[in-house]
């Protein structure tokens, strides 16, 4: 299997992972890379969760900044 | 974000007049949907939570001021993360030596000061810190593609638009980045240099 073919197959499974579906591959290397992808995806979700906790406070600060830039 | 939306509608009528939003998602909808992703993208690229908040705030400020120039709702993801990318490039150009020192200090602190809390939570934090450190060993282009894929959750076409390249190149970059990361983990372990 060429690198491009593997990249295409991996891309489809990564998209499933990000969509919350269960990715799968019978190809040993792609299956290994999906395990790494799961790890990275978990970190992305943890970071997004931290962001969600700051979302409302940041929104208020952002509005203050925008109002200062919109005099009158 | 109901509270934030109500605040926006009642407290900032003057700012709401600025962009033309008639055929576009409202700014609050864009903010609600994308803020956690922009934060995650910045946090995982910078390894600094406070800085990530500053960057995310700056991104949405710029997005608000420029939103009238957005022609299609379909391109909003790539448009927003192009702004995010520019914000981080600007930051790195201005602050790189300081940022590197601060990042290092943050790592040292995060890896030595987590005494309290359940063991599982501690392991997850250490795992995240270790993974972030390993990701930093990837070539910058692969780091960026992986962050746009996993943190920003952009499609390959959107990432290609942000980076002005082709979808094929993005798919190959994700493949090579994950393979390189797997090789680093296989060779050194997840906790290489982190404890």
C-alpha cells in the first residue's frame, strides 16, 4: 500500500474519531496510528473543556474591549 | 452560553451595529461554537493556558471587527483559524524568547507541583503534558496540521484553505505527523524526559 493510500484511509478513520464514531482499520500501521490519534484527540477534548470553563468570563471581557473600540 | 448571549444583547447594542450579519451566523453563535476549539488550538500550540486565553480573546475581537468581510458561512471555520494562526505567528515573532522560557517554566511547574487530587486526574495531566512535549518534537508544519485537525476539528479542505495547500498534502501531513509521533513514543516512551 502506498503512503498516499494509507494517508487516505487514515484520514477517513480520523474523521470518524473526531465525529465521535469508532474508527477501525485492519492495516496494522493504520491501527497503530489511530491509537496515537486517540491520545491526541483526548488531549484536544481536555483542552476544549478547559476553554469552555473560561468561555463566559472571556466573553464579558471581550465585550468590554469591543465597546471601548466602538465609542459613541 | 444563554447568559452571555443575554448580556451581549442587552449590554452591547452599539457594537452589534458594526458588522453586517444578515446572511451569516450571529457572532454569539460563532463564539459559542468555536471558542473552545480556538482555545484548544492555542493552548496545545503554546502550552500556556493564560496565553491561550489571550490569543482566543484576540482572535474573536478581530473576527468580530472583520466579520462583515466574511462572504460565506461555509468558510467560517477556515476563516477563523486563519485569524488564529496569524495571531500566534504575531505572538511568536514578538515574544519567542520570552515565550520559550515561560513555556519551559510552566512545564517544570506543571510536572512537579501536582501533589493533590485523585491519582487518575494526576495521570491524565501528566499524560497530557508528556504528549504535548512529544508533539513539540514534530516539524512545525506537522504540529500545525495536527492542531488544526484535532483541536480545531477542521475538515481537510478547511485546513488546506488555511494553509494554502491541497487536501492531499494535508492527509499526508496528518499521516506523517502521527507516524512520527508513534515512532517517538515507541523509541522513548510517552513520559520521555518528562519526569
